[in-house]
């Protein structure tokens, strides 16, 4: 490429091209006849130089960047700060010009001293900060302040970590008790402290290796040290420690609210947080369109992901053709969901991996036939449960039969075991969806299992058949589980429930 072609390509004059060659910024290849032969790389180098010169970087700075002695990011950070200072000085000069003009003063009568004092001041944009006597620095230069964006950026980071922890727990254990535990006051405080520690432990790594956190990146906020470089890990750890204590009070109730209120007062006063202002850390802002909308979308996405995973965790862990062991795993899964969601213990309903009832660990446990009447716990006669009967075909379950019998006093056992068995065997059908889970199944089969009488129904690939005998009780269904015994007659009841796959 000739120098004429290079002029047309870059829009630069021949004199400028020769000047940059003389400065050592451009080294074209020489042909045998002595003419210069410019390559595409030379053209791109000139275009880069043209851009940086239009950003008012000096030749020496460009030479250092080109030689690798200075990073482009640091050079641009320094130049942006300088330009902001020049802009502030020009705006101050323009304001003094306008006031002088409006004053109508003539040159002969001009008193320069008040105007000179007005012109004096820092030549770069500054925010007031702690005084040197307080261990801080006055007028630490900042490229941006953005307190609310920084607050919401941090809240997004913490929401991200919290969601990831909950997702990992749900996927690993398919257990919702961890999430429900967070509603308990003491547990919520401890979990909040742990989440804060995790968040502030990871943040130094983000800032050191990437220069952003996910939340800061969304809002276009880059945090740099006084020299324009990314924070070291040691600086990041110390900053995180101060944020945890001075900003959040380690999430200690009452104290954390006070610390956050103090942070709000600091921001409204136009001062930076002490963990940034006193260390001279600087934020620069990369303009991003719709950053607020992206924040809302990100929070909704995190909430939606957690919601969908919660629904997924209620699905039977074993689906398709079920062995007895897989049926037992499904049964235990739904029992765990019932146990964690009810606030009561259902360990007496447990089933082992071979499909046999487990003995309750607490011998005083009476399961669903323990009732509270008038504030007094009454232990009723214990029903007798036969071991579950499985109908198998090629080692896979096609039907499960449960039988309970006994002479009860006033209470009939709720159909909890039968309902759990329905949910467990439902894994062998295609009737499950994310948005129609266990509650939908229980509502559907309750019409048969909630009454102590013969009944039959088909639902989403399952057939449920109940055969019931009831003797020695008044025929009164005004209450679901409590019946009135007939004096002088022997009370007896029996229920057989068969749950089978529909071919």
C-alpha cells in the first residue's frame, strides 16, 4: 500500500503519517527501491493512533501503551479523570463569565479578588470526604458516584449467590426444608450472616480478576484503585471486611439497620462510603442502556429459576417403570416433603427400601391416630397395618395394595399412607408436570380416599380402588375422621386400597 493509498484509507495527511513514523509509532516495510510499503496492520495502527489522539492522549502515552509499558485501560482512566477536571474548570470559567457579564462591571472598576477566589479550587471533579484529621482524604477525585446503582448492584449480587445456594441444595437433596428454614427468625439471621460472608468473600475475586461483579457489570460500574488498576486480592479482602462491618453490621439485627441507615446518610450528603473514599478507590461508569430494566429482569429471572426448581424438586425422583426400591424412594421423597411442610413428625409412616413399614424410632409415636380433643391429647387404639403387597411384571410394579384394620374407638386413620403410595406410583405414569404437582394429585384422589366407603376412580394413568368395612358406628359423616360408636356393639373397620397402573 502506497502512502497515497494510506492517506485515502485513514484520512490522515502525508505530513502526519511521516510525523508518527518519526516518533517511532509506525514502522512500514521498505521495498528494494527504497519506497515504503504500508500493510493493513500499519493502516490499523494509524487508525488507533488517530482515535487516541482525538481522545487527547499525548504521543508519549501512546508510545508507552503501544510498547506495553502502560495498559490501555489505565491510560484511558487517567485521561478520563483529566478530561473531567478540564470540563469542571471550563464550566467554572463559563459560570464566572456569565456572572461578570450580568454584573455590568467595567474594566476600570473591576475588583478581581472575589472572582479569582471563585475560580480557585480543585481542577478535577471532587466529592467532599472525611477530613485528614479523621484519617481520611478531602476531595478524592471520582469519575462517578452512583450510590443507588451501587446499592442495587450489590443487592443483585447477593440475590444471585442466595439463589445459587438454594438451587444447589434443591438439586442435590430435592429437599425444601432448607428454604423453609429461612423463615425462622434465628435461622434467617444466621443464614443472612453466612450469605453476607460468602458474598463478600467472592467479591474480591471478581474485582481482582474481572474488574466487576455481576451486579456492577449490569450497571456499567468499574471499581479501580488510585492508580487506575484493578484491586489486588489483599485490597479486596480488606474492602470486603469493612463493607461487612461498617456497611451491613454483619447482619446483626437492629445494628445492621443502623449501619445501613448511616450509609444512606453518607450517600445523601454526597460523600463516598469510607471503604472506598478513604482508600481512594474510584468508580467509572460505562453507559449501558436499560440497566435498570435489566436489573428488574435479572431479579425476576432469578426468582423464576428458583420457583421452577422448587416445582421440579416435588417431582418423583424415579419415573418410568418402577422397581420396589424405586417405589420406596418415591414414597420417602413425598414423605419428606410432607414432614418438612407440616411442622409435625411423620416418621411412623416410613417405608424401607424393600417396601416394608419401618418401626417408628419414637415408641410413643401414634401417627395419624393421635388426636387433640379440647386441648388434651387422646391416644386412640392403634390400627393394624399389613405389609404392602406389590404386583410385579418383569420386576416392575403394576399395582400396590395397602390394608389397614382394627377396632378403633372414635377416630379413623387418615389416608396418608395411601396418598403417599399414590404419589409414589404416579412416577410410573406420564401424569406429572412442573405446574401440576403433588397438591393436584391429592386433590384429585381425595374424593375416594377421604371417605370410609367403597369407591373407585381413574386419574392420569392410575386406577385407585377402595374397599371399606365399617361396623359398630353411627352412620354420621358430619365429621370426616371422628365417628360415634354404637353402645353395646363391637367396633370394627377395615380398608383395602389398590393402586394400579392403567395399561
